[in-house]
C-alpha cells in the first residue's frame, strides 16, 4: 500500500534502504494531514479539537467509516501479500543478513 500513498518513485527510493521522512515531508506527500510543531503543540492541538468539536458528530463518524471501509479490503490483501514476500526473504541468507544489519543499526542508534 505504501507505493499507492507515496507514489512509485518515492516508494522505490525509500523502501529498499529504509529511508525516513521528516514530518514536513510526510505532510507534503499526504501521509499526514498536518504537522504540529513543539513550540505551539498544545495550542494547535486544542484549536484542532475545537474545530472538530464544531462539526456534526454523525457526519464525522460516517465520513471516517466510509474512508476506512474503502481501504480495509485493500489493506488486508496487501498485508497478506507482503507477509508472503517477507517469508521468502527471511529464509534467504541475504535476507537474514539484511535483517541483522538493520537490527544492529537500531541498536547503535539506541
């Protein structure tokens, strides 16, 4: 599903090497709807909550339901397909080596 949201070029750039996006990049690519900055976080979140609270609750709930139900079937299929690919990769020596290198990088970052 990542390529669907990010576009093929960005997915091909990010997935193989595990590149990360900044919050601004994620917002620019449509992965998040907005970025709350640390200095104004509380006020911005409260303003957003007030905005949501002014909306009709039935409309909010039904809108979210429609958005999610249209994606759930596709997400389930993608998850199953990705799990099958991961199983194939994990049994390869190169796959195990990549996984160990990734874990070592995470340990080093910690």
